[in-house]
C-alpha cells in the first residue's frame, strides 16, 4: 500500500503492483549468495525509478545478488501478475550484491579522522551503544517535541539494536534498554570508558525480521538518545576541512534525481543522487556476519553521482544524514538517514536510507541546528 511520506501520485498503479509482487516473493524466501538468477532468493531490494529513461517513465528497479536478466525476472513475475503484465512491465536490473547495515568494528577512514573523541561532539562522527559493539555515525542532534529534551539521532542498529522477529515479539532480557550509555567514539573505535559516554538511550523504532510479511517491515532504522553532554557546537556537522558547519533544521522530500551529500564516520564527505523511492530492501548484518536480517520498506536509494566508480558509503557510515546538495535555497536541507549499503566486495556506489520526514514523525523530533532557514 502507498505510504503517506512517499510521493506516489505520479507512479502508475501497474508499476506499484509489479514492485509489490516482487517484494512479496522476496520476503517469502531468504537471500542466497548462490541463488539462481530468477529466484526470489536472488533479490535484495525492489523500488521505483525513472532512471535511466530519458522520457521520465516509471519502472520497477530490482537489485540482485547474482547477475540476472529482465527475462529472468519476467518469468518470476508472470505467475504473480499475469503473463501479459509481466512482459510489458518496465524493469531495471542492478547487480548490487549483498546489502548490509553499515556499522563497523574496524574500517579505513577518510580524513579528517572521525573516529576520535571530539568535544564538543557534533554530527558526522563515530558513535555507538556501549554493548552493541562496532561504531556508526552520529547523524545529528534533535529535540523531542513531547519533552523538550535534546537527543542524538542515529540508526537503531547503531545505538539501540532493538529488533523483533515478528510484530508481537517482546524484548529479551539481554536487549539494550532505555538509559543505556551511548558512546563517542563508538566501541569499535575505542570508546569503552565512562568518559566516552555522551547520551542515554531514549527511544527507537524496532526493526523487523525480513522473513515477516513485507507489509510489516520497518519504515525507518532510527533511534534517539538523551544527551548527557551539551555544547553550542553540538548542533553542527564536521566537514572535510575539519571545520564545523551548519545544516538546515527543516527537511526536503526525496525525489528521483535529487542530488545529495553526507558526512559519515568512514568515508567522510561523499556525494550522490536519489535514484529510487519506495524501496523495499533486506539489510543483512554488518561485516558479513550471520544473524538478524532486517526488512525495510519505503526507503530511498542513493547512488554515486557520476557512475559506479567509488563507494559513497562503507561500514561505519550508518546513521549519516543525507542532505540536499542542490546549490539553491533548499541546499543543506536534510533528506534521509543512511542505514545500509551494498557489500564492499560487490559493485560500488549504492546505499539505502530512511526518509527523514518519517524518522521525525515516528520519533516525534525536530532536528536541531544553529542555522535558521527562511520561512
């Protein structure tokens, strides 16, 4: 079903139906690294795109682990939507490889080094839950509208790791809990002592196992923690000149073709553009480990802006805030929260992110910045 935060008005119903049919088939079968081309086990994500069509027509975008053709996918679709619909449905296939949450325990980093302890702390640097292990990126600061508390924003899998196999599951006794310490730098970067504690876990949106019906998958991978240490420059983001700069507090809705940039713990400043909306994706654990596979829906895809030449995100960049990179009066407006990307061993240049308007609504927050955007 269409969701309120995704701009579906221009998407033809047959395109939505094709995406949903592939997503339903994908959810019913676990991803296999050796999956055959036309198997649901070969699909890691499906979305809606206008790339690369010059006339702007919509198509279903399919991300696969192993090489597959449109004929392979039409054969999969035929029993689901009918032979005629399957044959005429516009499809775009990407050999993306495995898609993973991008938390890291050890990873090369771009300069300036964002893995070190920084006070005042700011957006775009290493953070993590004291017991989760690894490190991600502190996306930004925010204010909870119900309490007025200042909080740090990042991914659930970075600062909370609260998951559930099904929507009715209850937390386990060893799960992270409200009040747990959030460190800067994160545990993967040596943040293990009490003086690295900067916040206390406050709220999160639970992640849902991808084996569940895709209609129950999480809309965002996001969590907030109540700040324990505050300083004026906390409202800024670290750029690649080792300077602290402002960004807007309002948001801009992601549309296909929108150019964006982010500042992350591992790759620093990278630029890309939104290539897909309404994405349903299976996010595997980081670092190639086995375990909980999160099902995410209504995500966006960001691809490297000049072709698949480099990685726009790597392990440790999860939690980074994508902001508009448009050079106009909406430049710097937040767009999405990075939550995963394709395996480093696969083709370069793809990552997935949760819409920031959905993050703000579900966690009841407003982003905190020193920049006061025009009305």
